[in-house]
C-alpha cells in the first residue's frame, strides 16, 4: 500500500496540481470531507488563463508563421497555419467550457470519489501496475520528451531574437496545456478503470460465495435458514454492485460528454501533426540535404514532436480500451454463476444486472462518430499512410 500511496502522490504532483495552477481545472479538493469544490482562487486562474490564451496566442502564432514561412512550398505553409488554428480553437473552447461547466465537473468528480471510497478500503491495492504505467507516461512524455522537443528547436531554428523566442515559448506553453487536457481525460478513464476492477473483484467474490453455498461449505448442518439469509445478502450485494456500476458508467459518459469537443479536436490535431511534421521534414530534406552546412536539429525536433503525439494517442486509446474491457467483463463474471443453484432473489438480481449491461455501450465514443479503441488506431494508421503518400507525390511534382 505504501508504494501505491507514493505513486498516487506523484500523480497528484505531476497531474492534478499543474491542472490547477495552469487554470485548466477551477476545482479544489478538501481532504477532510473528501469532496471536490469550486475554488474562487482557481476560478480566477481559469479566467486569467482564458484571457491569455485568447489574446496572446494569435500574436505569437503570427510571428511563428512569418518565421517558418517556406517560399518553395505553399502546401507546407498552409498545413502549419492549420495546425496552429486547430490548437488555438482547442484551447479557447476548453477554457471557456471549464468556466461554464465547472459545477458539472465538480459534481462528476464527487460521484467518482464517492464510488471510489465505497468500493476501496485502506488496505486495498489500487491497481499499482496501471498507476505506474500512467506515471511513467506522464513523466516520459510530458516532463522529459516535451522539453527536449521544444527546447531543441530554439538554437537550431528559432535563434535568440527576443520576439521569436517569446513567440516560441508561448507556442510551447500552448502545447503543454494540450498535454494537461489529455491528462485530465486519461485520469478520468484510469479512475473509472480502477473502479470497474474493484467492482469485478466483488462480483467474483459473490459468485464464489454462491458456489460454496451450493457445495454446502457455508451451511450449518445443512439447515435451510443460513442459505436463505446468505441468498438475501448476496442479492443485496449484487443490487448494490449494479447501482455502483451504473453510477460509474453514467459519470464516465457525462465527463466524456463535457470533454467530447476537446477530445475530437485533440484527436484530429494529433493526426494532423503527424502528417504536417512528416511532410515538413520531407520538404526540408529535399531543399537542404545537399547543402554542406545542413543541420539536422530541426528535423530531429519535428520527429520528436511527431513521436510525442503518437505516444499520447496510443496511451489514450490503450487506457480507454482497458476501461471498456473491464466494464464489459462484469457480465462475463456474472454468467459464471449460471450453473449454480441460486435463490429466487439472487436470480432476479443477476438477471436485472445482466439485462442492464446488455443495453449499455461501454466504449468511449466521441459524438457517436468514433470510439477510442485500437480499431480507431488501425484505421488512423492506414489513413495517415495513404495521405502521406499523396502529399509526397504532390511534393515530387513540384521538383
């Protein structure tokens, strides 16, 4: 448990605190009451953040576009401009949504907290492997790969001119905000995944109790009364698990509903970045590869940026798919009691729980357009490869 506590504390430092300090989450947590609440100080930070993003980023983006403008490739310039516009629209829409829907987010987080403290006790291990994987991802991508990627670009391409340097720092700041927005979504998915795992463990325990009851291992001299009492307790337990499962699913769907637009833009942004950076590297190589003083620092920085987006997308899909698998696994665990002789009340509870699960879609769907799973990853890989080939062929026609 001590290792888990250390991991949770580090995630609090690397994920929750930056979301607050950057004004992306106008919410605080009261450790005594174990509830989230809207903080006036964090709300003020969110307002300041919205003003900075909406007013200062366009100026920085304009300076960057004039700085990286390529006279030999209009398409490359257009893709860079579109990349910046998408990022700007994402940040503004998210900041405004957090200001308008802060009370809803607070309510959802309190629902998660209530369910979590209900299904987990102090002695429980809270899926240490999943938490460590998430912590490694945060440290590797957000706090190691990100500074290296954008810091490397300064000496090779930006230079030390003050206006260019400030513009690039603001652009880097906007990318870091996007990483924190992704962390907010991934934290929600991971919390839900842990809750589903705990619920599945309790379902397994109930099924094992039912199996032992059929084997007469917990009856007293084969009497009928202990069985009736155990059946009643099992029915209450299954009904409670059904309620907690339903509340978790509804909380996840409500949070996804709030984050759907940012997630849609982020997903499109990541795809677009991969295409833009790959095509930009191709154009840069074609124009400069025969120059004796050719410097590869800019290409390395663009490649690392592309890798960072791919890693973020992979972990988002991986965590979402794992949560969906755990949510759907509850029905499979319930069916393990099929061949056991259960009382009438237990059978009704299992039937209601199973029917409710059959009518729910546990996938992380964005506006019912697509689900964040590995099917999307395969489709995206094929689509990006196709478009990249078309862009390269278009570039070849210009030489």
